[in-house]
C-alpha cells in the first residue's frame, strides 16, 4: 500500500469520525436526539468505564473489576458488560446471559444495533501507545429505533457527500506529501546502481525534508568511506605483491639457493618486519647448512680414526657409531635393532661371549652403566683384545663412549716392565749374592764342624741336632730371598686381582734393601698393623714401587751425599683411601719440571741412564688401579704420594673385564 493511499485512508477515517458527529447533530436536530444521546451515552459510558478500570486491568485486579461491573449494571442502563485482556481472555463480565453468550460484533452506529436491538460497543484500554485490554458493553435500542429509521436517509446523504470531499482533498494532500518521498526513492535507486555521489533535492523543513538531508549526508559518508576503502585496497594489493616477493625469497632460501637478496628490509611496516624476519631465516638456514657440513666432516673424521666411537642420546638410544666401532662389533650390531641402547649392546655382547671371564654379569652390567665420567677403564674383548674405554656425559647430547685397542701397547708395556724388572734384578745381583753368601757361609761352617766332630768321634746327637737346625734356618732364609726374586721376576699376566697392599710393600722392601745394601743408603718402612686390600696387578705395582726407590737412589747418588735415606710410610683407610708416601734425601725435583715428570720420554737423568718411561708407566699403572700419583718437594728431597681406593668391599669375585 502506497504512502499516498495510506494518507487518503487516514483522512477518510478522520472524516468518518466527523461525519458521525454531524449525523448525531442532524439526528438530534431532526428529532432523533434520544438515539444520538443513547449512542453517545454508550460511547461515553465505555470511555468512562475504561478510565475507571484501566489500573485494575493493568494490574489484573479481578476483584476490583467484578465490583466495578456489578456497580455499573446496578443502574439498569446497561444490558451487559465484559472486560478482556489484550489476548482476548475474559477478565470479568456481567449482565444478560443471552447477550453475553452471543458473539460480540461492534455496532459502528445506531443502525447496526437494530439487528439485536442492542448498541454493542467496545473500547481498548490503553496507556500511551500500549493496549492492555478491551471493554465490551451493550445498551438497548428499542426506545429510539423508530427515530433512527427516519434520520437514516439524511445520514447516508451526508456521509456520501463527506466521503467525496475527503477523496478529493485526500488525493491533493497525498500528492503533496509524497513528492519528497519520490525524490528519496529515486536517490536510493541511484545509490543502489553504485553512484554514491548522488545528492537529492530538499524542500521544506518538515520531517521528510530532514529525512532527505539525512539521506544526502549518508550518501556523502558512503562515498567518502568507499574512497578510503579503495585506498586501503590498493595498499593491501601492494603489500600482497611485496609479500609474494618475500615468500619467493623464503622459498629460495629453503631450496638452498645462493645469494638470495631480500628487499624491503628498510620499511617500517609489517612488510619490513617480514623482510627482516626473512633475513634472520636466511642466516639461520645458512648456519644450519654450515652445521650440517661440519657435522658431515666430523662424521667423516670419526670414520677415519682407529678409535671406536659411539654416541648415545639422553634416552640411551644410539645416535651415531663410527666405522671402527661398526667393524669391531659387527657380530653384536647385526643382532641388534637400529635403535639399540647401551644396555642392549652390553647384554648382547655378554650373550655372544664378547666379554670373557665375567663371572657376575649383573654386577658387571651395573658397573659399566654407572661408570665415573671420563675415567678410563680397560675391558677384555674376545678372543685376546684389550680395550681402553672412556664414557663421558655431554650436555644436550647424551653419553659418548670411546674405545681404543691397547692390546699391543699393553704387551709392549709388559715387555718393558719385564725388561725393567730383569734389569733391576741384574742391579740387585751383588746385594743378592751378599745376602746368599751369609746363609751359605753359616751352612758351610756348621757342616764343617759336624764333619770334624764326627771324624774325632766326639759328635753327639744334641750338637748335631743344633747344627742341623741352624742349617735349616739359613736354608729357609736363602729360599725366601730366591722366592722373592722369582715372584718379582715373573711375567705379568694382565689380570687385576685383589691383593694385600701391606704384604706387597714388605716384599718390595726386602728386595730393595738387597739393592741398596752396598750403596750406603738406608730404607725405612713404616706400615700400619692391619692389612689393606686394593685391586690391580701385584707384580706391576711392586715394579712401580721399585721404580720409585730406584729413582730415589739415583737422586741421592746424583746429589753427592755420602749417606742417603729413603723412607716409605703408609696410612690405610683414610678419607681419601690408602695413602703411600715415598720420600728421599736426593735434593728434590726442580720446580719447573714437576708438571712434566710423568710425561712419556721425559727424564732428568743423563743420556743413556734413563728412558723417560718409568714414571709414565707408573702413572698409567696407578691410574688403571683407579688411583692417583703425585710428586712434591719436601725438605731435603722429593715425596711421591700414591692414593689407592679400598677394594675390601668388592668381595672375592672381581671380573677380569673390569677396570684394571
């Protein structure tokens, strides 16, 4: 429905109201005042009643409504009265039951009420623009129907005339009011076609003119916003093009292209940030590539070395093995998965017999998995190899296991030690001969006296018994000297065993005294009474002690002293372990040479008198026993200090594959 038609209908409704008033006046003037008054009374009554019950309807006060209806019906003018809410639900009613039962049809005028002889009229109960309910009531029309019939014709004529006038004036008014709306519609269509610069003609100062001005303002705002959006779109397209360039640079960097140039790094916007991030990414990729090349070089270098290297991750899973490790452990690796662990490697090696002479496998496994970091340990590998292994923990990587085949080195060391012992025995020859001559002289004298007594017939059993017992004592003394020489001169077997440190020191001192006897050098030994158990090769350890005594002897002779003194003291079961100190009066070691004393082939002796390997081998021997050897200058000479861990708690079963 057009706005013009709505305007005409609105005016028509106004005109109908006016005509109703005029008809009432006409009817009254024509003698129908009673009918008019009755109808007006009905209207007035419904309005008054609506005002009276509006508060009760809004609050739904049914008791008040019932009382009000009863009061209204008591005057006898109303036939019925009904109150409904906005949803049509009856809140209260009263009056003629038949009239209440009939469907309610509002009588627009007195003529409409003639059908049922009641003026049926209703009125909404409203507050402002909100309707809260309706009132319906009926008044009897019997008294005035006759008067109404006479006035009807005049009312119709007046109504037709009024409606005609309404149509004519309504059309003109609607045309005038809708002119501005026509311009608004035309402008809206222009904007819908995309022309946001459209401005419509504005006339007047009424609401429609204000609406037209608002329309023009809206069109101007839309045009401005479209220009801003177009500018932003152009900027976004330009940024998109630069981003595509940077993405291409990232792709080239990822593809490892050379000399990738990154533009727009000097921009201060998001593109500049992305460009600078691309530069960082390029630098990171170059660093990664450099690290990869270095890693490959490192792997190649590891594959070139003879030493075996295996790297296990923080989860104990293998990360890398070099060629030497793969070649030496081929049979073990073939039986393991690619992601084997150090425990799995050792267990498979035990199952294949790669680690011989292991009596207690569980203890051996525990020792290998909980080894002290960086401490070298020798392990025997079938059939006859000796590996010097080191385990180190590297932060961020895991465990690095290295193994070096020292079989030939150990054989050479043993041969060198054996040669050194034989040389020492050669040096002891004079002293040993003197030591043996004493019991032999006693034996010869005792046997000669016995023969003389027998020849003279003066031999008695007690005399002969005493002489024979003395011969036996001297024979035992000679046997002990020879036994010490035999034990010391035997070849080392390369097997670590627990031995009594106190006993070893006593036996070594006995041999050393025979060497020092003819050189006017005294050897003093001070030991605790209790034994001390250590783990190692007893023969090689005694050679270490004898080397220290020999070096002390050479230092005393080199100092020119007429008399010398060597002392060996021991203190067992200290907080550090078993401590042995060998002191001499040979003048000490020059301070600048103390740090080089244990280096291979370094010697302070004259050419031809020393190989420089004695102290180096001694250092390695003590280290393999998990001990420490050091040297300091004290008083008139040097002091060599050896600290060895206690092995008495390890029990009698020590694996030959464990640390030497």
